C-alpha cells in the first residue's frame, strides 16, 4: 500500500467513526463536507429519510482556495435559511478541522447556521 492509499484509508476510517456518532434529522440536518483536489462540496442531508435538502459546490476555481471554501459555507447557509433550517450537525467527512474545512464551517456560521 503506497502513501496516498494509506492516507485515504485512514480518512475513510475516521469518516466511519464520525458517521457512527453524527446523524441528521429533519429539524437538524447534517452538513456534510467533501473536498477533492480541485473542488469543495457541501450538502445538507436528512438521514431519517435519506434525502439531500440542499447542495453547493465550487465552480471553476477563480480565487484563493480558502476564500472559495468560505463562499461555499455562506452559500449553503443561504440555501438552508431559505428552507427554514437554522441548526445543523457538522460532518467534516474524516478531514482534519483546519484549512478549507474550517473555512466552510466559518462561512456557514457567518451565514447564520448554528452548530
């Protein structure tokens, strides 16, 4: 197993540990974050019905990655407020809570979400 496979396996183990504890409901959906090498994705998920309430992703990246991540957080918060959702449970997807993941969370808090 090379280093990148090992890192991915570690992240997936962390993700499963988090998902065992974090679950979204209709009143308090799960704000799930995923990042690839180029893009960042965020979605609100109601785990009781298994539906995605809202989703946002970066388009072609124009600015700095941290600024794009913060914009994603603000955008998902705006969509959540339109659906009358104020409280969410944050699911960092196995990533360490720093950098882009923290920027998404800070942007969502700025947008008015509580978690």
